[in-house]
């Protein structure tokens, strides 16, 4: 290890641009250290904001049960089981260090692929896949589907169904001949080979963005997704698709339709939802086709990035880890492989 004096000597010999680089690196090291220290505290506070409840049975009849590696353990007096701050969080029983998780969260804020993130964080591609989906499951849990009110723009967007990530080894049979990756479907218009993502966005910036069905959206799909999540006093703006007309009756106070080819009707428009969709298409493009079964996680990833759009990258990464540590998740890697397509 070099002495601090020889480091100072070396620094004096650096060029201006090297000094600037050094300055930025030191800044990063400091913020990483501060972050590591406070991360567990914040996660714990958010997780146990209503008091410490047993993670196994939910009982509040819980006592402190010693510390191990500086992690507080608890024992439930009802079910007699023990748990700690990290039990059932993405960081629990992880062989990956906290620093690697932080780097990984940063990669996710930047929207890097599984392979690129693996390289940066020095983990295998398999581990990278696992880290990604553990974090995203937790983010989904944390965000929930959401709620919208006031003036609400609604529309839907489509992506070709993808069976990427399903392997013959696990007994998967392709329902149709496989397409070359990224190749567009030939059929014109919307077919059952496309998955539909219903979207609602209000003027407060609340977003509902969920994969609902294959092909054209039906009134039943809208009912299932928006019932209880859309304020009955809301005013909705949609295009002239007829499913919305049927849905609007009885579910909202007012329905403004934008005629096809038009962008607005008086002061009402659907440009927020349209711009969200074009942003999403541009963002998801970098992944070269996401397997449909993982698409809901990617939608929540995108939505999470929109919610924290104004924060600095490092703060976003930190927030991602705090949020994802708040809720319990106990899925293991083989369960991801077995996961099927689930519509909201
Ligand atoms: Zn218990």
C-alpha cells in the first residue's frame, strides 16, 4: 500500500483533466460509502414503519434476538420463528456483496442489458439475470398497479409476443414457428401474436402500465384492470376504440373521445400517454426483444424510472435498493424459469 505522502506527490504531477477525473472518482467513492452505511437503516425504517411484524406470520408479538454480523435478529413469540432485517429481501442470503448490489442498481438505472451489467458488477450472466428479477419483483411489489384520478389519458400499446428464454430442455413446446429475433410480424394490424399493454396516466403523473391480454383490448380487460383503481369521478380521454366507449359507461363521470387522425378535442388530448409509449418503445428496444413472461417486470422497471425521473442517478440507484428491500420476496432462480405469462 503506498503512503499517503507519495499519493499527494503523485497527485501534484497530474494533468488538469486527470485531476478532474480523480475528483469525480473520489466523489463517487464517498457517496458509495455513505450510501452503504445508511442503506440498511432506511430499508429497515421503511419496512418496519408500523412496528416490527413477524415476516412469517405477521404477528406483532416480536422480541429482539441478538445480532449477527451487525444485523439485528428478531424472534416471534407466536410462531417461534426468527428473522432479521434482510429476511426475504433481494439482499437476503446473497453471496453478492452490498457494493455489487449498488453497482447493479446503478446499471439498472442506466438501463443496461443483463450481459453488460454482469460484466460491470463482476458476476455471472446467470447471477445477473437473477439479481435483475429479484429487484424487479420487489419493485413491482412496492409500486403495485397504482391508481389514477382527475383527468386521465388512456391508451394501449403492443409488442410482439416473445418466447425467448423458454428452452426445449425444460419441456417447452413452441406454439408456432420461431421468428428471427427482432423480426417484425408480417400480419397487418393487431393480431393475437401481439401482447397488449394498457396504459393510464393522470395529470399528477400517476401511471398504470400493465400487460393485460393478447390482441385487441376488450371491455372486459379494461374492467378487470381499472376497477377500483380508477376514480369514478374521473374524466377519461381515449381514442375512438369502441372498448373504451362501453367501459366508460358506468365507470367514469365523463368520456372525451379523440377522433382517429386527430390529436386533441378542445383542451383534451392523449399526448402524454402517446409520448410515454414512444419513450417506452425507444427504451425497451435496447434489450432486443424481452420474453413476454418477463415483460410485466420490465414495465414496472420503466414505470419506476419515470417516477424518479428528476433524481440524480446515484440517488435513484439507492432508492431502488431501499424500495426493493421493503417488501418480502422469496423466489429462487428455478422458479423464474418456470414462470408463465401472467396478465394483469
Ligand atoms: Zn411469527
